């Protein structure tokens, strides 16, 4: 079965004219932002805490094909430009703030469909990365390599080649975001997985200040914790992968010129 493209999904959905009229009557958000993510960078936890404030919109995955299919019920549209405008309107909080989170590939593919890219270029960007890219690659591998029929808690076997592909995939995504920011002279708010892991509420305060909003009181009680699948083995695997990857890089490097 051929997977439908985003444009095909939007064109094929049954348009709810009444809901469309309601969304089109909503004002455009005064503040919009995009969480520019990489896999396994803490984006889901950050988005959950930002949503809980009830002042930072309801950031969620809005540009992935699967997400768009579900979002069209609340934000109907006849084309990608209309979808982006309406999904931001429908997800805004009462203070006029709206945001979404997206990975590079989804963002880049969706952006090519737009007739008017101004809403993307006028948004503020929150750029999520992870300092320990080896641990990030291992985390991405373990989250996607579960064997069919295996228990949810089961871990895959260590596989250097597959982890290396995850590492390269992450590097490619990060290069894509950096080129976009450089091309459009965008200075994002840079946040790391480690920042979120240390104090997610402090991160949210940074986001609020970045957007130029009053901070007020944010968060109460114990901060939520990032869940790391197979935490102990992940640490061991990350160290092992780092050593093996560095050794492989040295083998692949061209020999140094001989001294005269």
C-alpha cells in the first residue's frame, strides 16, 4: 500500500465546513514558535510541561503526515498553507501564544509545500540538541530496534553498524537545521537534553523570556523525569560505541603526510 503524501492527505480529507468557519474566525496568534527537534532530545517532556502552563500554546507534532491526519479534525484546511495557519490558531492559548514541534525531515518536506513560507520564517525557534551524541545515537537505536513480538521492556542486542547509522542520521538532521538557521539568519534559543534533564522548569522560564512573555509562577512539586530505556546498558553501550566509532574514524582517515 502506497503511503499518501501530506498534500494528498490534506486534499483527500472530508472538509468540515462549520469547523473551518470557526477556525478561520479565530485571530492569528500574536506569538508563534517552533521547537526544532532531534530524536531523543527531550522534546516530548519539554512540550508537555510547556502545555501544562496554559500560557505557551499546545506544542505538539503538527507537521508529520500521521499527525496531520489527526489534526485536520480540529484544524480543517484545503491546502498546506491553510493547514499551518489553522493548526496554529486552533492550538493557541488565550494569551495568543501558539507553537509546534517538528523534526528536520518533516519540517523541510512540509516547507516545500507552502506557497507562503512567511509564517515559518517569522516564528521564533527553540533548537533542541544533546551534548552526548553517542548516548543519543544509542537511545535512538534502542527506541527503534525492538524485535517484533518482543516485550516492551526487552532490549535489542548491541549492534555497532545500526547505532552508527543512527549517529549519522542525527548528524544529517542537525546539519539541516543549522543550514536553515544560517540561510535565514535565525538565532534560535538553544536548549540541550541535559538542560531539560537537570531542571525542565528552568528551561521553560528561559523559553518564556525568549518569547518576551511575563514569567510569573511556573511549575510546582517535583520535576518530571526523562525516561531512558535500559538506562544502565545505555550508558555502557554509549561508552563502547564512542570508543569503536573513534577507532573506526581513525582507520578511515587519510594517512598524515610524512615529515620531510
